[in-house]
């Protein structure tokens, strides 16, 4: 079977230490966690940043600090920055402020449509999507297209035709966020079958469907994301998860069915970086 890329989504915007004490919040904690996850098989880090109060931020200095901390540890992972709608102020300038940092950033997330989060809008206007996509292009960054429903796949194909996005496209199928497409095997297959030819894909499965859907994605030949951004519990008994525990389990599922894990260098080839 072809190699599996595991992405670690270590912090996200929602978890707090109160919800799960393993949540890494400071640049040092985040880099330490990513480093351990990399040693267990993660080849991409989907990086979110928090301010000094632990609130989500897109502040370029905080992102730079995380990246410098990774370099100091010699951590070899593909650096993927979040440009999500919950990272503070929802403007193009604010959400895209870290895209020209350099510092070996190779990827960034890009939602190609709008949807709902619990209690807020995942607001991504056409102007914002195009501006972020163009800034990524100017800085040699490959977007990971976050598709919270089918329409966002269609819109990404449209943006490729317009020349805003460049193929081969890479998708993150984000499932089971309350307010977006629910996390069922049927919906996963529907999303996968709706991808354009030549696209690569990873699965993000939030909450209770996490283990079931990442297992299916691994068996289907897709790639997977795991981490406290997606699940704070390890199992139905509400045992708290840590990022290394989650990466280790994803690698074990792959190992059980004979699917080898991609190194960062191999992941770069698979994703045409
Ligand atoms: Mg994210």
C-alpha cells in the first residue's frame, strides 16, 4: 500500500488546559509536542497559535516563535500554518499576516467556502479566499484546502480553473464539525468520490467518529490528521488524549493493515511540494 501521511493538529482553537491538561499552548509546549509526535510518525504539523492568555491568535510573532522553537529542536516536519476563521480578527490582513514569514513554511490551510461552527460563522468570503490563496502562491506555500462540505470541493475546482489555485490540489476533508457535514462512512465516501482527478486528500474527523473514520481513510489510501484540535478524548470512556497518544494510535492502525508511514521527505513528494 502507498505510504500514509499523518498530520498532527496539536492545539487548534478550542481546547483549553481546563478541558484537557495535555493541550500545548505556549510556543515551547507546542514545539515539544510536535517534536515527540514527529518521532512517532507525524510528518506534517498543522500549526495553530495562542496568545499569552491562551486565546487563538494569528499573530505573526507567535507563529515565528513556534517555528524558531521547532528549528532549535531540529524537528523535521512539514510546517503547515492555520489561516482559519477563528484565529482572532476575521480580516484578510489579520488572517494572512504570517504567510510571508519564510522560516521553511511549506503549507497553509485554506477553507474554500463558509459554514458554521458551534456559536460562530466559519466566514470565508470570496475576496478573502482569493487573497489568501494568492498570498500563499506568492510565498511558495501549498494550500491544504479545508472542505467542510461538498460545495467547498466544487469551489476549489472553480478556483483552479480561474488560475487562483494550482493543481494537483490537496484537500483536507473536515468532517463532523457541528454545523458542517456529519462524520459518517457514507459521507466520507461521497466526499472522496467528489474530488477532482489527481487530487490528494487527508481526513479530519472531529469528535466521536474520529477513530472509525480515520481507520476507514487509512484503509482507503487517504491520509489522516489527528490531535487535540480534533479530539480531546482517547476513547468512549473519556480517557483524556495527548497528541503523542493519538499519533501513535494512527500509526498502529496503519501498521496493523500493512500501510507504511511517510517521512516528511516522502510526504513532500506525495503532495508535490
Ligand atoms: Mg485548524
